[in-house]
């Protein structure tokens, strides 16, 4: 029995996997149990959005991603990249940082608070907070307790990402790695 979905065309024997860097601009569908997601990515050098399908656990709209996979053709939805891997990349620009910090990933941080954090700590805010989490409490309007809650969330996300990469490096697929992480975190 084939492990392809009924609508996927087989990759040509000489077809190389594709790797793309871009921003996830929309999520069409997500299965919260296993992380399977259908999304749309904005990719540099491409005029049109790219449809990506596969396990993308823990990603949100606006995230910077590096994805790899093979092109498939869906009979109704057309060309899409069926993923073999998805890596969350830290944003570098102001717009990406605002989306990353204030896009719903961190409880209690909206766009306005994200802007305040970036204005106070700069575009290298994520690296600076990793080295010195106490810096967050120097941002006007963010007290010590709120700063601790935010930095704890950032730390948990880094740990989750590291664990998922570790598990993938040891042969677990993305869905299995996600289940292991949820069971043992």
C-alpha cells in the first residue's frame, strides 16, 4: 500500500527535495492533535503564495520558517509543497518581531506591548533576552511579575523547539515527536 495521499502525484525519481525560507501568512487548516497543517507561505523570489502541507507543530501566522519537502499536485487545490521538515526561524526585522512577540504566541503580549519591547530593547531583543531575561523588566509598563511570565514562555518555546529537533534527529517523525514532547514536558 502506498504511503502517499490519494491525490498526491509520485515524485519523479530524480526530483530533488525543495527547501524554502519565508513567512507563514495564513493557516487554512490545522489538526491540533498531530500538528498537521495546511498553510500559505510568502517566499522571497516568488510572485505567488506557496501552499504548504504537513506537520508544522507550534507555528503561528507570521512566523518565519524554513521548510523542506517535495512538490505534489492536488486535483482541486493545485501545486503544494508536501513537507518533510519545518523549522521555526527567529525573525530579524521589526515587522517579524512584532508578529512573533505580539501575534498570540505569548499570553499577555499584544502588538502594542511587542512594539514597546522592541523600542526599548532593539531588534536583537530575542538574543538579549536569552542572555539576560531580567532586561524585560526594564521596559516601561512591564513589571517584574509580567516580565517573568513572558520570559518563562519564551524559555518553554526554545526548549520545545530544541526537543523536537533532538527527537527528529533520532528518527522520530514530526507527529511522533510532537506526541512525545506533549507527554513528557
